[in-house]
C-alpha cells in the first residue's frame, strides 16, 4: 500500500472557478469538459472572452459563463467552510476532474461527473492515487423492500468480499443498499470497505433513519456525491447517480429487484459501460426476484456465492473465500426442523403449512414463534413466513 502523502487542498481561487463552472446554468458536464480541454484550467475559462468561449460552447452558454450564478457567493462560502471543517475522524475533499485522486474508472464512462464531494478518513483522501481501483470494487444494489433472506444475502456477500479486500459500492438507500454497506463495514479489512454514492449533497443524510450508518461510512469508508452541498433529495438525481455506482466498479451485483426498479437502471448502465452484471436468483413467487430473473434471462451471470463473482472477474485461480464464511444463498444440508422442511424456501402462509404438516393452528404458531426467536425464519407482510439463511 502506498504511503499516505498529504495533498494540497484546492486554493480559494481555484475552488471558486471549479464551483462556478459546475453551477453555471445551461453548462453541463459535456460543455465543461470541452472548456477545460480548450483552456487547460478552470480559472482560465473565466478569464476568456465571449468570442473565445464560443470556440467550444454556444453564445448563450458563453453569456452565462460571464456572470456568477445566483446565490454563488453563499455556495462558495458554504463549500469553503465545509472543506476546512471535519467531523470526528472524517475529512472532507472536493475531487475535481483534473485531480490525481479522481477515479480512473469514471474517466471512461459517457458522462463523468465534473467534481466529487467526498467525506471519509484522511488516510484515504490524502493518497495521491484514485479513490478506488475499479478492478477491486463491486457495486451491490437491490430492492428497498427486500425479503429477510435478500437482506441477509446482501450482508453476507458484502462481508465476504470486503474481507478479501474488495470495496463494496452502493447508494445508501433503504433495504439492500444498507445491508450491503453494513456487511462491508463489519469485515476486518485495511482497505476502503465501502463507498456510498448518495443522491443528495454529501452533507445531508437521506433517508433520515440512516444517520448512524452514514456516520459509520464516513468514519471507515467513503461518502461521495456529485451534487452541491445542501442538495435535497430530488427524485431525478437518484437514477442519475447510478452511473457513478456502476462506473466505480468492475461489476454490479443485483441482489433483489422488482421488474420496475432503479436497480435495473444501474444494471443497464453497468452493461452499457462494459461492466459485468450479476444477479442472485430467488423464488419464482417473490416480486423482489422478478427483476433478477429478467436480468439472468438477458445474460447476467447467475450467482449463488461470492466465489461465482470472483471466478468471473478474476478467473478460477483467484483468491477464494474460506468455505465457512463464503456468502451463499444455500441453507446448510444438516438435519432440519420438520416445519422448515415443510416450508421450503418460498414465502408461505399458515393455511398452506397446516395442509402440508397436518398440524393445528395452535401448534403451528408455537413452532413458528420458536423458530422466529432462533432467527431461523422471518414474518413477512400478508401473514406469510419465510426461512432465513440460518434456517
């Protein structure tokens, strides 16, 4: 691992130019990249005449660049103060397109973000190298309303892969995203365990119930956003950030997803970026599995354990996870409780269980409660039950 070397932060005039470029109305990432290629630096753009600017942007865009955006002074002050301040064990950085820390993998996606607001431990933000190495990063996405088994699968896969030095990239949303981050954080690793690419300003926590998770990621992993500080949760920003989640990674694993799911947008974006797409199969009766099944039909690799992913990304000779900790969707083959045998692996209701076992409602309820307390099954909405990976 390279020795950490303190990198100089953006000077105020340079920060002012980059921030103004990113906030100027009508000037998107593509136009900004053309301007940077032409003038070689962000400050030089604002020293150019309208005629010179028109070499690579329209007259309307050139005119916009000649005036500071509305509210710019406050945005500059807020960003500067954020860069100077730091929470407990967490540093802040603004990584621009020209920064040596800018991830190489993002430079090759169709629409690389102009700037990345990043929060995380100083030991990683000060390295003179990209934030991540895409060859050792895996995106994990899925349903915001996963089954208990789906959430457990996400934690197990993330924990197993992070323990082998892989960085787990996700979006800190409810459900699968949160489970993946939590599993990665629980791994014993000296590398960046997880990166949360958020759809708000990096200084805001969304959803609110993930405040503690966000603090843990900022203290041990990285929080990252392309959106200015203070940006609230805007629906259109979440699909937009998905290209960064997949772009930071060499592959994307979809754990559970309905057919109409933002996770499928991430999977499609990953495929368009030339990344591998993986999917975990599930019950044919579970709505949360239908998106994964559709991806598999379209060519995504079906995976049941972390080894499947490693073999695809690194080849059969790659480092293998220990058998005892290998993330897998299969339950142990040891002798099972008779009620678990009757349940199978799909969600099931009391009436169906009674028909399969011949047991009365009182006996069934007692056995179900005992197994639930042992963590071997979970209650689902609609009066259904499903065994867990520990069942």
